[in-house]
């Protein structure tokens, strides 16, 4: 019986020590894989935001209520190209090699996205429906234009 109590006390002490143990320090700089994961998650959130904006607009939501998500999309658009740094070109993703070999073309396409997203945010803030509708179409077209040129198609689904 004493051995069982001693084992239980030891387990409780070890568990308690584990709760207060410091985690291993993490590098301050993101790894190339972290950067690729960040850009992929940002792209997913971009799609979700654009879908929200389209649906809310189609359902008559007041444009001023869409200024915050539109502004977030504009911020994302502005930093997106930085997540295609040279140290990420060897990391598995759907980015075509031309992202890095045709940097000027890629930057131009990314700039179109930024311009369109900023126009979308400005139109929402100004409650300007015609400008919002035009900017919404421009954002979608800029996404498609960049993906057509710089993104590999998704892998085939097993059949």
C-alpha cells in the first residue's frame, strides 16, 4: 500500500512540475514553412472575407458595416507579396516558380489586388454602392488574374 501511495505522490509531483515547466524557446523569426502556412491561411481568410462581402452586399447590408472586413482585406493585400520571400521558394505549396522568376509580373498582379481591395474599403466607408460593386468585381478579377498566372491548379481529387 505504501508503494502505491509513493507512486501516486511521485506522479502528482511530476505532473505539477510539468505544468510549471517553461516551454522550449521558439525562434523569433518565422521559418519558411511558417511563412508559407501564414500565406495559405491568409488566402483562406481572404476567400472567406470576399465571400462575406459579396453575400452581405447581395443581401442589402449597409455598406458602412462592411468597411471593417473590406479594410482588413486591403491590409492583407498590401502585405501578401512579402510572404513570397526567396526563402519560401523551396517549400511545398501551389505557388508556381514564376512567382520568383517573374518578380516584376508577380508584383504587378499583387499591386492590382491591393489597389482593388483599397478601392473596396474606400467605397464601403463612403457608402458608395456603385463604387463598391465595381471594386468587388475588380478584387475578384485581380485574384483570378494572379492565380491564373502564378498558382498551380489544385491536385486532382481521388476518384
